[in-house]
């Protein structure tokens, strides 16, 4: 920083601590303005970075800029976000103490961008390997995913984070980023169902509609028009000029892949997003005040996308389950209650899916070994709107807690530094906002406790009874006022449904409408039950069945937030903090525009003047002795050009020569402390003058330097000549060796032959096969043919060993089944190639009752169609494989059992149909004849039967027809013919006719 102090008149001061009039808010803002006009958006308050959003791209985030700040002392270069990031990183490495960077500011001030820049800095400058690069990519790619699902366009910001985020970046002992963990706070779920005019829902909805492929939208039942969805039209702002939803969609899809989401995860995730849009379009009607759903189309889509029964979902959206005296009763909902239930389900599904998404990202970033941590806190800033509700109450309470922590840690760091340097600490008076934090969070008497009490008590509790309870409980608090308690002047600007808190940052009126509903955040029990029955794996993880059996009422939203905030405070207190305070220069997002009123407001509620006052309570400037002496030693004859004694004595000699007065500075154990900026500026001016005089005296050294350079140039020329001679000799040896290359080893060719062998081995090292299927191998020289073959065999054995070692037991079992399927069906059955890429599973049925016929779980279960021996009537059945028998069941009832020992064989056609016959002995009285079945997974089913019954060689693949015993000595015939579609029916000749489409030509 010192190197730029000479330009202070043009760009103000780079550290607010150096302001002469540091108590003046006007001087503070004027310094911000000067720097902002010169595109200098960063300024320090000591170690705190103040950042002003420029609303345009600045060329200050290149790789060269990153290298400029890498490993450099914090104050040696101009203020920058990279300086904060690097300082935290070096402190973590050298002091072995976990760090955290707290980024705060209001919506649109640039918090999210600041956290991105810090992540990018670590991704570029930290040590890397293939594994580390994967983690870096995942850390960076988590941003677009979280922004898509957690950010939205608001009146103040086109990419506003509607949740708080704390991210731990984990580093190994080498200082490389190896993992991460994210904690999210208070997602604004109400935005899913309602947006203010000019605002949008979360980005992902618009990205899916604008960027989703036609096939994807068709499968999800969506149209490429956000105006078709009730949850997207309330803000009347479907498109934003600064947002390209189509390209953002591509970024998000790629990011999901990088993070580790497979296709099934993405499909189920998008099903949930689409289901929220369809939920919003569920329409209610009805008479006598009883709600009924009038839009069957939406229910069909919802049933498929959510993986639930449509009729059960319909009932849950129109009725409420009540448990009275141990009995369950279904109470119909009126139109208002049904709409609220639908919106509550939408918010719950989206909110829990967002939490699942964060947990999924955490799983991909998990690192189980020991590590050091740098935490990044990107959390909502203090918010004051025309109408402030429950969300603003929670957000501002969070900022009160952070401000309390900020002042405490700032005071503590100042005091610790003075104590470490042996300088007397003078206590600083400051506003302790603990009184406001206690007003909100105190047990039994705080606002949150009163709110919870109203939510949980029996009777007709409402938002207005909550307001009355506040007035009677905390009405005398100096930081609380309502319309009823206010003086006549205040009443004119307060509504009867509002209460006012006097925060550290100013007064905020909160409207109590909706406080109880948002705090309860309840979902009817039967809606939870429906979600628990979902076939969507994400939803089954989000809605735990244990939640239904837990009789304890879940914590309210405010209590959950208070608890998570307390844990956040513990995390931050355990780490060494750094601060980035973000400021929005104007509300219109225009570059170059500086709104004094808006900035003054932010300076106030960010507590910047308070922080500056704490920092300046002692000394404006402090530097280590070696840094101070190195910069200013030329100002004193005794310290120039070099000081040989102790550093403290050198600095003392220097400042006495400069005429420092005793009250202007203090000497610590390792640093000098200067009280007034003017003292430092006078020293800087003296240094500028000294530089000119030093330039004049340097001409006497010019002749000496010229002679020295000539002598050095001679040395360099002789070295170059020697290198040329060595190069020429090497070329001669190489040419001669090439000429004698086919002769026995001799002095003429030994260099060439050694080089050829070395080149082959190095080329082999660089181009070894990557896997067992790669048969490439460099051609060896004649002398290494035998050795090359040995190396090739060893390499192949090693790759095979590595591949086998990585195979899991599950995958081994899968491969064994596939090998059996190949032996039986390859080149014999038409639909075998289509079965190869599909994994075999242990069960194809989701009906639990079919399992009850066994004492143990079956090894395999699949739905089949059984054709009667008489008339060939089709009947749905389940085919189950146990340890010793094939069982055919119907809805849990045992219909037929065939012991493996009694199974004579299995017949199947060569076409693509799924019909097969289980042959049993004709003299077996337990059986009525052979069994004719059809399965949609015939390759898998017969492979499983063949393995379980040890009948691999007993499967007959027939051309044209299959004969089977129909009972009582009668014979039946199944005729197979190729056709355009699959048909199974009784023919006029009494045979079972099967027509199968031709899939592959053999």
C-alpha cells in the first residue's frame, strides 16, 4: 500500500484509517466517491475491505493480478479482494489456525460475486493435482447450481441470493483445496408461490422452460411459456434483459454433471421442479364451501412426476387428516384452506429439495482426512423495504448478531495487538447491540419466544393477538414500539398492524401479517404421508417416515433459524476472521452513478464508521520494523544505505532524525505505531524529495556500472561459446552413431544406441496404454525387442490386476449374470442386444404383499402375464425366485410352486417377444402342466431362473413354434411370427399366436 501513497490527492486514501477527519461521515463518503470515480472500488479500514459494486467489468481479475497478490504482504499492494483471500490463506498455512471471510452487504452490493472471486483465486493460485483439480472444479461449479435454485430477480438485484450460505473450503497439509462443506440458511420459500411486482421466482424455473430440450419439456408436461404457470406470473416479469435463461440452463446442466449428479438424479430433480409448476396450476372449485380439484390434467402430471397415486394426492389436496382419540378422520377443506395446503406443499417440496441439493453437493466435496479450513460467509445484508415481513425480521436479526460479533472481534484483535506489542490499550466506547439481540432471542421474554408461544397455544391465536402479546410483554423496551405505544408523531408513519425495532442500523417497521403462518411452516400430515410414498428417490429422502411417527411438534421456523444462527456464531468465533463489506452505489444498477443518500444509509448499517472509530482509537498506522526501515532508511544518513544494528534501534534513530514528537508514535516489540496520518504523509513527502536527490548522485556511479557490465558481458559470451562447442560435439557423436547403428556396440555408436534406448523408454513412459482395451505399444528398436515384449506383458498384467481390484462385489455379480445371459442368448434371440446396456436388478415389483408368502425375502421378483392352458386368457401374476423353487403368486397369494429339481427345461422363441414356457414333468401330480408366461424383461428373468435353478444348459431357443404340455396328456402349441408390433392372442387353429416386431437382423 505504501507504494501508492504518493497518489493520495488523486484517489483519496487507500485506507480510511489514514483520513485526517476520521470522525466525519461526509469525509468518509467523499473518499469513497473519489476512488469510485477512478474505478478504484476497494478501500481498507485497517484489515477490513470495503467494496463498492461497479456494475461493470473491470480488468482487475486476471491471472496476472492473482499472481501480483500471491504471497505478498497485505499492505504492499493496493486494496483488493485477492489481498484478503491471500492473507487468509497465508495465515492459515503459517499460523495453523482456521480462517473465515465474512462477506456482508445489502442485496445487489456484490456479495455473491465477491465469494466467487475468492473461490476463483484459490482455484488458480493453490497447488493442484488431478484429484485437487476435480475438487476445484466442483467448488466452482457449485455456484451456478446454488444460484439457479437459490437466487432470484428482485427489485434491487437481478441475481439476489434468497438464502444465506456458509462454505468451508478444506485444504490439505500442502495447502491444496481438497474438499468443502456448505451450510444454507433460511431459504425464502414464500417466493415459490408469491413474488412482488417486478420480481421473479427462482431462476431454475425460467431456465428449465427457456433452455430445456423439446423432448424434456414434453416429458415434463411443460410449455415453453412462463406465462402459463401461476407461480411465475405474479411478479409480471418473465424475462430480464441482463439474464440469459437459455445459456444459464446449459451452464447449470454442465455444472450438475461436474459436481457428480448422474442422469437419474437430474431426471428426478427436474421432475420435482416441474411438479411445483404443475401444483401452482391446480385449480379448485366446489359448492357449500368444500373444495374440489377442477384440473385433472395437472393431477395426472403430478402423479407421474412425483411418483405418487393420483387419487391419494387429490384427496390430500382437498382434505385434512385429523387424529382424535386414536381415530383418523378426514375433514374436507374449504377453497382458502385447500389453496393454502397446495402452496404449503409447493414450498415444502422446493425447500426440502434445496436442502437435499446442498447435501448432495456436500457429498461430492467431502474429504475425510485431516484438513485446515477457510470459511466463506455470504449472507443477506440488512434489509429495509416499504413492507417488511417475517423474512426481513429474521434477516435483520441475523445482521444484529453479526454486527455484535464484528465489533467484539474487531475490538479484541486491536486489544490483542496492543498487548502483544506492549502498548497501553485505551478502552473504546461503542454501542453494544446485545440489548437488541436479547430483545429478539431471550428465552421466555424475547420476540421469538412470544411468537412461538402464540403459534403453539390452543385457541384463536392470530397475528394481531401476537402483536398484543408483544405490547404487553416487551412494550417498555427502549428499542421496541408499536402504533398503540408510540407518540402522536410516530403514529402517523406506523400502521396498526406494525411494530418497530430500533436496530443498530436504524428503525425498521415490521408488518405482523403472515408472521404466525410463516413461523409455523406446517404441512398437513396426509400431504407428508403422500410424499413419503413417492417413488421419487429425492422426495423419499426429503420426507422421512420417522417424521410421521415423531409425536413431538417440529421446531418453528424462527426457532430453527435462531439455533442455526447460534451454531454459525460458534463456527465464526472458532476461526480467525477477515471482513469484506459490500456497498451498492445506486438502486438502478448503473455504472458510474454514486448515490450519496443510499451509500450513507449503507455506511451506517454496515457499522463502518463504528469500525473506523475503533481502529483509530489508538494509532492510525502500524508496520513491522523491517518494513518501515526498508522503505524510509534513505531519509537518515545513519540508516542509509544499510543499518547494521538492531531493527528497533534503527527505526528509533530514523524517527528521531525525522523529528517525530513523543506523542506522535510508540515503539512496540516488533512494530512502530504512528498516531496521526499527517505524520506519515510528511514522511512520504520527504521520501519523494529524497528520491530526486538520489537520482542526481547516481550519475557518479554510471562509469563504474558500464565497466562492470562490459566485464559481465564477456563472461556471458565465453559461456555461450562453450555451450556451442558442447552442442557441436553432441551432434557429431549422434551422426556417427547413426552411420554405425547396425554394427555391434562400439565407441562410434554407443552414444547413439544409448540415446535410442533411452528415447524408447521415455516415449513408452509417456504413452503407456490407459486401459486393458488399449492395445497400442510403441515400436521398439531392434536391441530392445525382447525387453519390450516383457514390459508389454507386465503392463497388461498390472492393468488387469488394477481393473479387477476396483470391481465391487455388486458389479462383479452384475457381470457374472451378464456373462450367463450372453452364453444363453447372444446371436440367438432378437432382443438380446437391447438388454446388454440395461442393468439387472433384484426386483421389478413394488408390491410388498407379494413378499408375505415367504419366510425369507425372494432372490428375484418380476411382474409377468400368465396365459391359461385353456383359452389362453391373460392373467397378471408375480414370478418369484426363492432358494429352491419358482413361485407364481397373485397379490400375495401363492398360485403355483415349481421346485428347481422338477423343472425339466425352459423354452423361448428367437424373436423379440417376452413369452416363455416352464416345462414340468407330465407325471407330476402337483402340477397341471407346463406354464406359459410373458415378461417385459425376458432376458433378465430367464437368466435369473437359469442361475438360481442351475439350468443354464436347459434353455431352448426355438424357431417358429414351441410345443408344451397343457395337462391330462394334451399338447399345446405357440406359433411365433415376425410383425410390426407385439400381439399375443388365441388363433383360429387353437394355437397361441405371438407376433413380435423385428429389432435386429441376424
